[in-house]
C-alpha cells in the first residue's frame, strides 16, 4: 500500500460537477493498493497517518499530528501511484491491485482511519473521474509505502 500525503489548508473532490468530499485544514491522502497487498497493512498505515507529526508547533517545528490539531482527512483513491513509465511513453499499471481488491482495501482503510481519527473521514468516489482541488500548506508532501 502506498499513500501520498499532502498537508492542506483545504481540499475538495468533485465528481460530475458535484462536491462529494471536502475538508478544511488537515490531510489530503491519495491511496493506492499494490497487487500483492492485504488488509494486514491497514492498521499500521492508519496509525502512521493519524500520528504523523507534520503540523507546526508553537516554535514552528513539524511536531504536531492531524489528530492533535483536530484536523480533517480527505482520502482519494489513485491507482496511478503504482504506475511505471519505464517502458515507452505510455504508463503501465500492472503493479496496481485490480479494482475490486483495491476498492475493498480503500474502504477498509477509510473505516480504520475514521476510528483512529475519532471523526468522519471524507472521500472521493472510487472508480470515478474526480476533480481534486486543494490549497497545499507548506507545501508539505510525503509518501508512505509498506509492502
């Protein structure tokens, strides 16, 4: 599993002209499942995300987590995180989990993340074309992967 985390001042996801998920300050998380992934990674990854200290403390150091600031989380599925451009000019996505498997892992990740955060987590729509808007705070962008 791989997530790309962006610290944001706000973010939203629109599908067919309608906002389906939005947050104020917090984390925008792009989520991808690898073909070999199982749900055993989800508790570790969820704990890592909620506890990640990437918000500034009073001294300006990244030392506070999203839960410490009572921030929000928006999770967007993005199978292209496992894309490769090593051959030719067209990306291939053979390392991405098939849609049914990826969706089940995505749903479970959101469910566990919601429990760990202690409040609802906003989402995009799986297998839909999404327009993602955000104001990146920092910018801070980090990738976490666990196989």
